[in-house]
C-alpha cells in the first residue's frame, strides 16, 4: 500500500467513523476540524466507536486502544496535512463551504497529497478546479456505520489520473471496504442510483392504493429470492435520509415527490416511527413480519 498517513477533514458523523476505521486498519490518522470544541466532540465520538468495535466486531481492548492512539487531532489545516498521502474530506454538504475548504487546502497541502471527497450528492468536478490539482482528486464515498455497511464507492471525474484512481481503490480495500469503482461521474453513485427509483416505485404502488407494503415486499422477495423488500429496506436505511432527499427533489416542483415527502412525515417521522433503529417503521422490530418463515406463504 502506497499510503501511510491519512488525514480526515471534518469529524462529524461520517468523518469520525472514517478516521477510526482507517486507524483500526493500521494507518496513521490525523483528524482536522475547525476548532478545539469540534475536535473534543470528535474525540467523544471516537471513544464511543471503540466500544462499538468491541461489542459489534469482537475487537479486543488492546486493538481498540492502539487504533485510538494512532489518531492525532489538529485544527490548524497546514499542520493537519503536512504528512498526508491522502486527505479524505467529510465536511458539510454545502458547495460554498467545500469550495473554500479546497482552495485553502490546495495551498497548504504537500504536492503528493491526494484529495478525496466523501460527498453524497455533489460531484467531484464541481470542486476540481478549486483543489488546484484536479488529476489528484476524486470521490471516495462511504456509507453510515462503515464498520458494518462497508461499501466504498470510488468515483473518477474526467480529469482524475487513472493511477490515483487505482491507488484509492487499493486503499479502500486496505481499510476493509468492498471497493466499488465508478469510471464516470454519476449523481448518487451506484447504490443510490439503484435505490432511489426502487424505493420511489414501491412508494408509488402503495400511495396510489394499488397495493400495501407487505404485499410489495412479498412480491419482490418471492420473485427474486431477495431476503428483504423495498419497505424492509426503507426501515433499515431509516426515514430521515430519504425524507431529506425527497425535500431536495421537491424543490424542483415535482408534485408527486411533495406528496410522498408529506406522507413520510405525517405517517411516520412525526409519530416517531423512524425505521428499525426506533423499533418501528413499516414493520415492528426486533421481529419484523417479513422475517417470519410463513411471510412468503399465501
Ligand atoms: P456532520 O455535520 O456530522 O459533520 C461535519 C463536520 O465538518 C463537523 O465536525 C464540522 O465541525 C466540520 N466542519 C464544518 N465546517 C468545516 C470546515 N470549513 N472545515 C473542516 N471541517 C468543517 O456531517 P456528516 O453527516 O458527517 O457529512 C459530512 C460529509 O459526508 C458530507 O459531504 C455528506 O454528504 C457525507 N456523507 C454523509 C453520510 C451520513 O450518513 N451522514 C453518509 C455518506 C456521506
């Protein structure tokens, strides 16, 4: 592996997870955030993760502590990147914040440093010029709870150097991810390109009164052998992210999307039904109906 020192910029929900997973796999990690308070919050998040790694993955106390000790914390950007082979950016999903960040980063980072954005909805070409090194820039997109949902989508933009693309794929594998390369830019990457229309079609069938969630799931599961249907998947993902995506789409004036967003809000979110994590969504947990042995029977 060509990379040794990894800097993670932004230590919120995803940044703290990326930093800890990377350290857990033996890399030296530097966390960068805007000030001391943000870094203190990051430390708390990461200490919580050490417990998750012990409980969920059976990691030993020594393993989780040595991973923690491989992480250092800086709010001075030039210090935070002074040795970085790769910088993974996980700062807020706001174009202006990211653009300003990349302009500054491009000035202070060593020439060797590769930049990768974890953005879910923005494309790397939007920031390529701001980085000052478009050929060393691409997207590296993780899923929430990366220790369990271990996909990493690695997406080129037109100017990304193929060598850099391949190195980042190897890096993703080295930190325990299933590496998913995308050779061209695609909003939503592979996963959400598939998932968005899939969930939208399922919702359409129910909202139009054509069917009900259990029948839709049953159809999908019986016909394809899949262990879960679209509404079961909704519960796993949770309602907040799809709701936020719908609200964004509704801004384009799409009336159907507005209806679906309202339905999710009034029938589920407002009633505290947020999916599996909250104990109820389309199904009740921990024993959702679709997992029962007779679910696929008539
Ligand atoms: P978050 O709000 O939890 O964390 C953002 C962090 O960035 C905070 O610690 C904040 O202090 C810091 N920050 C703010 N301005 C900064 C700046 N100028 N420079 C450096 N740090 C700054 O956000 P998040 O949910 O972790 O999302 C971060 C990125 O990851 C976004 O691009 C998002 O699309 C992507 N992402 C999020 C998820 C998710 O499920 N939350 C999943 C995949 C990808």
